[in-house]
C-alpha cells in the first residue's frame, strides 16, 4: 500500500493517486475494498487547501479502483476524474483543467459549478463549509438525505475526517435518509501517538524500545529510512482513525537521537512533510541536556539565561523549517534521563523554559510525569512507587505555563494489565493534562498474545474521580485539557503490528481519542468491517468471541488481583513471579507463607489510597469495598481472605489461572475455522495461528508457574485437585 502524495489538482490533478499496492504489506483498515462504496459513485469535492487536496487524492484513488467519477471545485479550480466515459483513471490531467474553474471543453464537470454551489448529480458531496452548523475545529456534519450524501467540514481537517467517516460507513453512507445533518467532532483536541523508535539501534532496546513489530518505519540503523512509503501509509491509516499528532523518536533520547533537534533536523522535516497532508503534526522527544550535549554549554540549568536563549534560538530554527511543528516531548528526571532536578530546579522550571520557547510558535511541551525512584531499597516498605508521580506533581498544580501539558500514565505504576487509575489525573485541576496509554503491548503479551485493549482503556476513560454522579470528573473529560497520548505498536512488520489482531488496538485507540465514550465492541465492529470486508456476521462473531474479553483472559493467567509485575525482568514477557521482588524498581508483591499484596491504605500502609478523592479513597481503603480486581494493589491479605466473589484469594488465583490457560486454548480453537480463514486470507490466518500457538504455550507457563509459586508458599492445595507443581 503506497499512499499518494496529495497534489493540488490545479496542474496535475491527482495523477499520482493510484499506485499499486505492494502485495506483501497488509493494508490494515484501508484495503481497496473499503473504498468500494465511495469509489463506485459520483463524488464532488469542494474546497481548497492541502487537506482538501488529500481528500481529492483519496477520492481519485478510490474512483480509479472502483470505476466512479469525481470532480473538484473551489478556489477557482475545477478538476475531474471521470472514469465512466473512458477518461483517464487517475484523475484529471494537466491539460484537462484550466485555472478558471472550467474544464478544457468549456463545461463544468458533472453538473457542478466552480464555486461548489450546486451538488449537481453527485452521490457524495464533500465540501468545506466553514464554521457554523454546530461544528468545531476538525469537525464536520454528515447528512444522508435527498439525492446525495453530504459531508461538510468545519475546516479542511474536518473534511478529511468526514471523508474517512464516510469510508467507514461504506454502503451505509448512501441510500438511507437520516433526520438531518449529524454533527461530529473530536472530544479531545490532541490525539497523539508516541513512538519509542530509536534512530540508532540501541544495544539492549534495539531499533524500537518495547517494539514488537520489527524495525522502525522511520529509522534504520542510525539513519532516516530511504524508503518512507510505510510512513506515508501510516499517516493515512492514522488519519482514518482520527490521530492528529505523532512524536517520532523515543522518549529515552540517546546520543544519535538528540541530534534530531539540530544537525539532523532535515530528517524531522522529511517526516513532517509526510504527516502534514493527513492533518498530523510532528513532535520530537528531546533531551533536557540538549544545551550541553548539542549546544556545548557548560550547563542545562533552566534558570540560566544562556540556556534559555539556546532553547529559544534552537526552537526558532525548528519552526523556520517546520512551521506547524507540534512541540517537544520530555522524559526528565525519570529512569536516568537528565532533568531540572540535577540543577536543583523544579519540573515547573524545566517545563516552562521549554514552553516559553515553543509557545510563540503555537507549540506545546509534553512533560511526562513518569517520575519515581528507580533505585529503591526493596527492604523499605514505606517508599511506594505508586505515590511518586502524585507527590512530585500535585504541589505544582496551577504553576505550569499554558503551553505545558503534563503527560500522566494511566496507572500509578507502569502500564500493567490492571492498575487503579492514577490519582494524579484527578488532582491537577489547574493544569493541562494528557493521559498516556500503551498501545504497544509491553506488559500485555507483546503482540504474541491476543489482547484487545480498548475495553481497558474505555474503563479508564470512563472512571469518575468523584463518583458516578459527577460526569465532569471522568478521565475522558479531564484529559480534554491536554489530550490523549499512546505509545504506538507499529513497526516494519508486513502486518504492521506483528500480531495482525493487534491492529485493532491502534485503530480503537484513535477512535477513543476522538470519542472517549465510544463503545469498544462497536469499535471492533468498525475495525473488522474495514479490515476484513469479506467477513460476514459469523466471522465477525468469531472475532468478538476472541477479542472482546481477551484482556480479561490475559489478566487471568498473569499476575493476580491487580498486583502486577510478575514478568520476566529481562524482556517483560513471560512469568517470573519473584523477578522484581528484590530489585530496586519499586514493584513488589510481598508474598510470604501467609499472604500477598501491598498495603497501600492510609491506616496502616503507604497511604496511596488516600491520594484519591472520595468516594474512591474510602472504597479502596476498606477491605469490604475494595474491588476484587485491584485488591492486592491496595491490601496485603492472608491467602484465606474471602473476596467479594466469595472465593478465597488463593483459590481465586488457582481458578483464574486454570481458566485463563483454558481460554487461551479456546481462542486458538476458534481461529481454526474455515470461514475465518476464507474471510481474512490464508496469509494473515497463518500468522495469527502461529501467534496463538505461542499464546497457548505461554499461558500454560504462566498458569503453572504462578499456581506452583503460591502453592509452594502457602502449602494450601487447590480445592479441585488440579495439577500444580
Ligand atoms: O514501561 C517502561 C518501559 C521503558 C520505558 C518507560 C517509560 C521508554 O519499560 O522501556 O522507556 O516505561 O515510559 O519511559
């Protein structure tokens, strides 16, 4: 799949619209068939600007594939690509278009006038209508009525998203009348993906830190890739699910990567040029030490005038080349990365210095709150990593520059399959916050296991800090200030994500960032309909049966009851129950012969439960009300403690692990279905089957190791006498 470089139809039409798809790269949710409904119709695009060019280019490509026709008007330009009458399939040619809004033969195409006032005989009208009609930035209206379906963008970006909405509707975009224009728009202004891609291959982390889908689509062995076709295709996929910001390098900024800000800025310019036509702004992770490592200054102290001046000048140079540059992403004073603490300064000092540099140009600084002591003494039970970000940032609420977005991981520890929501998110009402999710499956099966994460994210986004009655306290509302961010899961793998079903996570993430209240099951439907157009309801039902609850299956056979971190420390894949128990990383389960869990109560523990407002503080504090799924996150209990579900902690561990391992086997059995194979194709089918075999094997390993561990610690046998080792 190679995306066209959208070209203004004034001179060349969209002649480059349709390039053949390399057969070996899977088209993800934009296969040719997804464009059939639009591409087989008469389409009128009206408006001007780069993103309208993109829409035109997409329409031209769709019509070339499926035999429809299109016309573009606006800005004194008319172009057309009528294929039905035997004209060129790739849109208008240079000599078929004149600048005065008429086609060369003196007639307007397809009944449309140059000013776009009439819809003529088009089946689909895509136009920029401007503000009004209840839409906001990037929004659009969609109206199925009369003779045509009309998508009206608030702005060119709105038209682009409206177009992809129509793609997703397929045939449903046509025919049926609706009550009137439906208004659509993003709930969150910034919908971002962070790449942990290294430019140079890192000795232990490789080309992509926590990447499970091959190499980077941007970088290879120390350089920008020569073939950036995948990056261009990626931009298109992202626009089709609503993403509008991408950070192109790892937050752990090593030597080579640091150079992107200065001597290697050309590479960032090239990527920004690929993303821009799809409405995506490019961001860069920078090292706080840049004034020293790049600028040759003796210090990076944020209060030093020479340092501030260096950032101001350096940032000006970036904007001179990339006028729509999104801004900086910074991991400071975290896991060994440099930061303001090294100079006795605060996060506010550090973040504001950068904000002052980007703000005049319209940029932002994403300042990560993933700050904790990673050299903790495991003997010390009072220090709690869960408290760290909260304690470091809440004193600064209201103090940050407006251009600072504090980026908070969704949980207080680190992307575990189950954590409570980070209380920091609810405790910074006067600060712009972004919530960070992890699409790459570092702790959720590394794209070898099926683990559809949208249900988990949805639960997080719907979590209400002040209880059910207070809608405004929902994470999805709070994050409106700064947006949603997630670590991407793609690589140069030909299925993009290693496990083909992990594509659904990327798609659903984008859609949830657009609408945090979206239903994960409906998103799965939308993804499946686009990705597997040949799948009938029976096959879609199999996908639901495999994916809807796959996160819960994964949770069952891994660390129990919210305790987390029983993973192998070397790669975070597979079980190692005590792998982190005596380490400096602050992630312990404290299992002994009598019980397990971390006492994070206010009464007797680390006080973490008390960082939540009511009602949650009380709910988590009390053993009677603490939800089972996070019980061991908040409490250290005896193995015989009865859960709300009636089981003892130990029996629950045994039961869920046996169940989880069995469910993994069931997943594999469901996939082994001729109808599924026919709908998804043998190639993709084989890849998933191979991954499922590994999942079954790994789930069994998890089950047996976790169960045996607790049996050996407690001496209490399984009530059902199943094999434990
Ligand atoms: O989960 C941890 C990962 C690190 C990562 C870090 C972070 C980029 O294991 O690889 O570093 O989080 O979020 O900064």
